[in-house]
C-alpha cells in the first residue's frame, strides 16, 4: 500500500495559547532531579495518604464499581460534599443540582470559566496567580484584567480599591483564591465584605478557588464564600480532594454553585471530561464519613510550617507570613541580587534545594526578590533541606 505523507506538509498551527511554554514547575522539578536537590518547588506531598482511603478505593474496584458513573458524579459523594459544606459553613447546596465532581480543581476552574465567560468579556485576575487561570480565560476568547497584590507587614494583601477600579461594563467574572497559592495569604472577613461591595448590584460572577480550604493556621477560620449567602448566589466554589487527602495524582475535586450556574457548568463539563474515576468516587464517599482527616489537616500542616520557619530563621531569608496552604514565601534580597528565576536555579544547583520564583505567577515580568517553598514534605525531607539552606 502506497502512502502519500511525504507530499503533504503541514503548516504550523496557530496556537490558542502562544505565550504558554513548559511550566516553571516542570522545569524546576526536572532540574531538582538532575542535581539531586531536595524538591521544595512543586506543590505535592512526598508522603503517602491514609491506607484506609486506599482500602476504600480497592474495595470499590473489587465490588464492581468500574464503569461510567453519572455525569455529575455519584450521588452519595455529592451528598457527602453537601453535608460537609453545610457542617462547616452553614450553607445548603442541593447535591442533585448544585454539586459537580470534577477531574481536579484545574478542570473545575477551566469549566467554570468556559461556561460563563464569552468572547470579548473581561475577567479580573489577582496576581500573583495560579498558572491555569489566564489560559482558561484566553481559551474563552476573553480578556484577563490584572490587579497585583501589595506587600506590607501583613504579607501579601489584596488592594480592593484597585479591584473595584478594574471593573468595567465588560467585567463578567472575578477570580479569587484563598488560602492563596503561591503567597500563603488568606482572605479575612473584611476582604470578603469588600468583594461583596464591589459586585453588589451587578451581574458579575465570582470563581472562588478554595482548594486549600482546610489549611488555615493559627486557629483562624477559612472564610469560604459559602459562608456568605449574598455571594453564594453568584459564585462557583472550587475545591480539591487531592490537596485535602494527600492524593494530588488522583485528580478529583468538586465545584459547588447555585443550580442556574451548575446547569451551565455541566453543559461544558459533560464534553470536556464527561465524568470522573468511578472507584475513587466510591472510596472518597466511604472515607468522608469520618471528618477527622480534614478537620485535623490545619494542625498537621501548621506543625510542618512552624518547624520549617524555625529552621529558616537561622538563615538570611526574610520570611513572609504563611497563614494558609502548604507554602512559605521568603525574601532573599539579603542573600543575592540575582533575578528570582536565576536565584532558584542557583539554589537548586549549588545549595541542593529547589524553590519556585514568585515572578512565574505573573503574566508580565515582575521581580520582587521572593521565592516559594513547599513544606508538604516528610520531616526528614524538610530537615535535609534546612541543613543545606543553613549555609545561607
């Protein structure tokens, strides 16, 4: 049989994401592996999840739960999610029409943006921002409008007056993230009230990325937008089982939104993922009967945070507050005048510890002399990293 492939030359595709290359997380993780550095860059645990959760998933597989589940997720899991949200935040979502199980938080974010943002509309993004936000907006042929966080003695804070000034008649969506990746900051009640003031009387929607919802430290409560009925009516709330249960590779999360928003969300969801891993959904349903793992998560990570901060206090790093997530930001200006990317490369290569430059979380080059470490690691991993960083 003769083929004619050689006669046809494919023209380069016009990229829908021309500014997107290999992510900094992939680059730094590869460099860390090459240099045998302690990888405190990419945000994932280096310890295992609870064996009880693994057993629950294995039992589900062996019990025959291996075919397609319902498009929105199995109802018992959606019921468990709705109960958790009610118990924690006193908010009632209908598990049938208002909770959708997603293939991780990132898919939930993309789907939420695609279902409600149209070509030419604007989405306000608060920087530094998780790297999937802007590509999602661009794939909707919409325009991201950036507002940069400010740094003061409290760490990173949102300048709400500038968020308000960024609103135009074209603003369709405001994206917020608390606890915040990469800065470790959290929104307080005063922040939420300022957000409510901005959107009151408008048709602006909100996407609230709350994947680190169970990691708020120092006995402070997570100010989920689920707590605020005025905002619930216009908000997609995104969360993640991967972050909560130390199983980031399972890629399972959920989106809670009022029925009118969830209906549109599911129109897109059914065609960009359709549905999510069946046995994992059943295993998570069983595991969620015990709330202790997520109720105790803040204490679990606060111990790691405190140990890591105590070790870094012996270096020339200036530590910013870490009020939530499993990230610690540090100012290295007393150590080096390299750019953030150059400093992270040097730190990985010469000191043997990988970090992530905060500049990677901005669309336009922006240097602040700050890097992000991930402390979701075993104690021995953190100790090794601290021993190496002590040279600084």
